[in-house]
C-alpha cells in the first residue's frame, strides 16, 4: 500500500499537468494557472518526500524519515488552500476583495508557525509520551488549518463559490493518516493519505475540466433563456398598448435591479435604484414614473435634495431633460452634461465616483449607462449606489444584458410609433386622394362632342388635375400636373381649380371676356401668392387652359404636347404649341403667357387627347418609357372606337407595359398619376 501511495503522486501529476497546460493558454483564467502550478509543485514535493522515504529504505526512526513524514502531512492543508485560492483568485481580485482576503490570511501564518514548532518538538523530544502528545497537537493544528479554510473562503457568497466537502474529507483522511502514521508512514496511514491525493485530484479535475464543461452548458442554457426572454419581450411589446409598454419596460427594470441586488451579499455595495432616460427628438428625458425604480433624485446639485419627497423628486426628474446636441459639443460642460458627453463619445458607461457636493451626501456612485441599437442612441440608464463607488464584474455583465433587452424594447416602441404615424399618414393620404378624385368633374358635356375623362391615381397623393366649366356660349377645359407628390402637390392642385373656377365665374357674372392666356396668368398670380408667399411651398405646376367655342379650341399655357387624330388624313398630329411657350405656374407673378396662345379646330371624327406625364413616363422592367409614340399608335388604331374604349385601351396597354416595371415596383400602382381627357367630334 505504501508503494501504491508513493506511485499515486506521479500518476495524478500526469493526469493534472495537461489540465494546467490547457488553463495557462486561456486568457480568461488570468493568474489562476500560476496558483494551480504552485499547488502541483507542492504536490510533487510531497511525492518526492514519500519517494525518498519508501525507495531509499531510510530508517523509520531517523530524523530525516520523521521530518519528511511530518512535512508530507503538514503540506496537505497548504496544498488544498493554494488549490482553492487558484479557483477563486481572479474573482477575489476583480471584485476588490484581496485586502479582506489578506487580512483573513494572517491567522494561517500563525497556524503554520505552530505546525513547524510542533514538528521541531517531535524531532527533539525523545520521550515517547511527549512525542505522542506532540503528534496529537500536530494533528489538531493540521485539522485547524483545514478548517480555517471554511472561514478563509466563506465571504461574499454571491462571488466566492466555496465547496466545503473536499476540506471535510481532507480533514478526516489526513487526521487518520497522521494518527495511523505517527512519525512514520504505515500501510493504513498511506491508504488514508492516498484518499487525500485522490480528493485533491478530483477537486482540480472538477474545477479545471468538469466545472468548465458545466459552465459552458450553463452559458448555453442561459443563452437559450435569454433568447426566450427576448422573444417573449418582443411579443409582449408588439401586442401592448402605449401604457402597457411602460409597464413591460418597468418590469424589465425591476427584474434586473433584483438581479443586481442578488449578485452581491453585502447590502452596502449594491445598486438600489435606477432610472431610464429615453431619446425623443434630440433630448434624453424620463417620460414616466414607471421608469424610476427605487430612491432616485434629479441630477442637480441643490441643497434641498435630501428634503425632497418622492413625488417632488419624480416631478423634477421628469421635467429635467438633456440635449444630445449639447452633450456632443466641444464646450466645457457642467454636471451631468459632462458625464453624458463622455458616455456618448466613448459609447460606454461612465461611472462618477465623486458626485457633486449635495449628491455626494446621498450617493457614492452615479453610473451613466448608454443604450444603443447599433449606432443609434436610444436612451440611457442612470444608477445609484449609496455605500460603494465600485462596479463589480458581475454587475457589469447584468447591466450589459439589461441594456440589450432595453434596446429591443425601445427599438420596438419607436418602430410602433413610426408605424402608427405611417398608418395615420396613410389614412390622411387616402382621405386626400378621395378629395382629389371627388372634386373632379363627374361628366364633361359639350354639344357636338363625345368626351371621356379619367384619373388613375398612384400610390401617393399626386398633383394631377383636370376640370371643366360650361358656360352658355363657350366651354372651358383645363389639365395640369403639380411637381412632386404628396399633400403639398394635392393642395396646389386644389388651389389651381379654385382659381380657375373663380376667374371664369367672375367673367360670367360680369359678362366680360378674357383670353385663355389671361385666365392662365390670373391663376398663376393666385398660386404665387397663396402657395409660394403664404404657404411657403416651392412647388410649381404645368397646365393648359382651353376655351371651346363653335368647334374651335383656343389654348394657352405650358403642359404637354397635345395629340389630335385627323380622321380625314388618318394620322395623329402633335400640337407642340401647348408646351414650352409659357412659364410654369406658381414660380413668378411677373410671368405672362400671351405668347402661348394657339388654336386647334376639330372636324367630324377628329379626336383630341389631353393627358398628364404619368401616361408617357410609365416604365417597364428594362426602365424603358411607354413614350408618346405608343400613345399615338393606340390612338390611331382605336380611332373608330368610342372615347371610353380609347381611354380603356390606353390604360390597359400602359398597365401591361409597366406590369413588371413600375406596377411591380409600386405594388400594383403606377409611379405617377395618369389623367386624360379624350374628346371626339361627332
């Protein structure tokens, strides 16, 4: 048994040294491998001592044999203590517990001194009774050294995960070994100490291999749990009302504050309160009492801070906001803008361990922790510590997880507000589009003509407009298109129609005569005054005003080339005078359009087509325009058809042309409104 015990050292070392070699390559282990190596060296020293005793057949009664036997037994508790420290050294140092640990370590030196003194007494006191008594004292001191580890490592249980079992077993089997051995190694004593070797090996194996595997498994489980929490958070936020969103975020804050409190055992060093600032426009502000957890104060340095009740403190917190723009400026900043500036600049937490005077009387630490979604700042957490100015690694890990969940919650909250705004805008646009269509003339009736008119709206409110006003001895038609899309374009189109009706109704009332170009100029002045000068819009529009009298159309303005199918020649004629001969509407009150006046006569079977650019500028999947030539071709081919059939054929063919282009791109809509008036002389 003694030989097996002697050989066990080298088998165990062959098993543990690879674990040390693996540990020393891992940066996350810090200086732990050094202390593990030291424990392995002590273990090897014990093995050498046992080898010297057993292999060299030293006289058991000799001083060398007694010394080596006692030394082997004395080194076991030291071995266990150093191995245990190798497990916890990194946590002790990172959590600023080294000073406390060192103070606890002082008693170990006194115990070791007592053990050394006892060994000397055993060696130099020949009396067997005295020697037996000293062996009992020696065993007691060894047991004490083992047992003292319970106190040495039993502090900050949230950080130090001390396992008492190996030490209890170590005490039992080492004491049995001492009692069986006395001052020499006996078979029973060797068996007891062999068990101590096995316990040591199992302890190191568990920590440096098995626990690491368990840790990886725990990390995996924690990751899955985090993913489940995030999925639940996403589902809850998506289904929640605005008020419920606040409750969900508050629950997240409370849950993580509880984790921060449970992470440490000393109540004096914990975070006990926090508040959440969210970004709105370019400001950080606490929006609700739900975002204030625990005892928080406004970030101001005033004497009355301590005397504020909770309601007053919360009111001041909500009223206080911080500009992100000022926080990112280069100017000298005061508290707390300086901390917010550093937080945004560094994109990391800022810990203020020397708060301003009146805050310092309440808190030792104020922490500013940013919440980002990639590069977008969503908000910040402000946390308070009353009894410590240090942030422990475990706390920082929890705060990182909290920031991740808040990032998800705030991103979804912002996305929902954006979607609600889009939905509201979409509804408003639908209303505007309905108004745009409803103000168009329902029927255009002029004696001697068949007329069809239509507007095919795009995905947005556009600026297309056409109109008809019939008088006793003449009729007026108008068609136009405002630049761009959206409500401003639709509004300008309505102003155009109002100005047109106002001008013509005034002429009718006064029984006055104005040319089409004069009406065009009046409309232009109205648009300049209202749309440009009052509304401040930079929109402009193209347009043509047409006056029909006895089969002759007089036109003015600048819009698009009109098309006339001549039944006699069976050809399509371009009216180029309808384009580029007058200034666009709404740009200048000094513009005149008299030079754009022109005439067009229609005879039986002739067809006049007025249209907007949505018709000729529709694109296919090769980005090719439908174009004027296609319109002319269709007009010529359908000349014998009714005006409704001509209109439908134009719409159908342009829709087929753009099916894989604009229509697909804009989800079933054209890129621009398509308006047209088809006029056929009977």
